[in-house]
C-alpha cells in the first residue's frame, strides 16, 4: 500500500496536521500552489501515484479537502485548479478509508497487502499453505475430470466463426433476385401512383402550370398590427422558415409591399411553386377570389368586412384558414368555432420555427390537392 496514503489517513484520524509546500519547499496553504506534502516528517511529491486507481496524491488530497461539496461543485472546482476529478462511483471508497469508516480500500490494499501480511508471518508457514492449496487444486481437478468429459461429450457446436459466414440451404441467389424484384416493382408502382395523383391535382397548383392560364395562388394575411403574421414578416417566415415579430421587422427597416411573391421548391425537387401574398382585398374581383387558397386570420371577424365571403363560416369552407399563435397562449374564443388550422410557435426557441412552417405547407398541399 502507498505509504503516503497510509500516513495521510493516520494524520487525519489522529488529527495531526500535514504541511504543504511549493517547488522551493516554502510553506503554502493552497493545494493549487503546492508541489510537496509533508506528513509525520516524511515528504512526498503530490504528483506521485497514490496507488489508488490511476489517481495521484494531489487528486486524493483535493477530494478529501472538498468532500463536503456536491459532485457537480467538486467537479467544477477540480477543473478550476486543473486537477483530475475522482468519479462519483469511486469517491465513497477512498473517503471512507481516509475517514476511518473502513480499514480496507479496494484496488489499493490488494497490491501490497498480501506482501505485508507475508512479512508478518513466517515464510515457511506461507510456503506450506501454498503447497497444500496446490495439492488440493490438483485433487479437485482429478475428481472433476470424468464429469467434465461426460458433459463435453453431450455438447453440440451450433455456430462458429466459419459456419456463421456460410449461407444456409441452397447457395443459389434466386431468393435474393426475387426480393430485389419485389422491392423495385413496389417502388415503380408507388411512382406511377404518385404520377396519377399529380394528374388529379388542380392545374392552379401544378408547378408547370402557366400563370396566364391558371393564375398564381393567393395567400391573404391580416393588416392588423397586433397580428403575429403580416406583410412585414411573411416572407422570412415562409421562405426562410424563421419567425420574427412584425414590429422587429419594421425596426430593421423592412418595407411593406402591396403584394409579395413567395416561392418554394416543389416536393419532387422539379421546379418551383409561386404564391402571391396580400393583406388587402379592396380591388379583388371574382377572378382574384378564385385564386385565394389560404387566409391567415388575426382572430377577429372584422378582418373579413367587405370580403366576398364576410361570414367566417362560409369563408373557411371556401379557402383554407390558418391562425398563428404562441405556444403558451390561450386560443381566442372566436377561432375555436372556425374551421382553421392553428399553428403554434415558441416565443424564444427559433429552431422550432421550421417545423411550424413545414406544418403549414403540408396542410396547404393537402388542401390544394383536394380542391375540385
């Protein structure tokens, strides 16, 4: 056993102070400045192995001096003084030993404890015990050999390194060919099904539809300054997938336009889809209303005054409605009765915005795909 650990434990139990000193052997009080420790007039280098696990004397001493700290604080203090921290599992064993709660320390006493014990007892006595133990071991092996043979004779090797790499049964690859055909044929069927579905979708939504023939879909947002989504932040929200409050956009110098063009890549990656965004319908004719596919509501019925469908119930049966609110806010009373999709965003966690935007596009895609 390490002499330093034994003397340190003894000094703690007998309340005999030890002395820390720096590289010049000048007395210091802080272990951070110490290079040596003197216990019972014997000097040890703190960087020497303590023979407990892989920790040196400085690490063990630092743990003892900070044993009243919780593990998190102890860990931070260890980093602060550039000292190795003893794991929470191993702390109890060394502290119990140093504080006298146990007389044995695992992974320490076993190295030299047997040697010390042999020095206390006669060499002849130890040698005699070793011979008896060896003889007993041989006798036991001779007695066990017959049962072991019987057990071994009944053992069967199920797998080994060679057999596990070999294919079972026929070595033909017909089965693999069959599986591959099923996979590729299934993928081909799914592709054809998707193409059929695309043909059923309205021309207003198809990426290769010509604007002058079918028009560009229109999304309406509130003009109310209290709304979370307006002309000031709709582009950043839908294109950049990041929410920024309208007031903040205005402070950053974003100018309000009468009409915005929003583009997004098609789900199949072939081309782009284009949408117009407005917050006023004063000059809308039937042609414009036929192109409206989505409406963001601020949660007040006066928003729809003067519209072709001023009744919220009728409006949201003609177009897809959306309402944007903060995650922890209570849903407004009128919105509960309207056929709108509620989208929620976090106040501070901007990395969640992308999920909300994808939820919007998925819902709009589903709705437009079902339009007659």
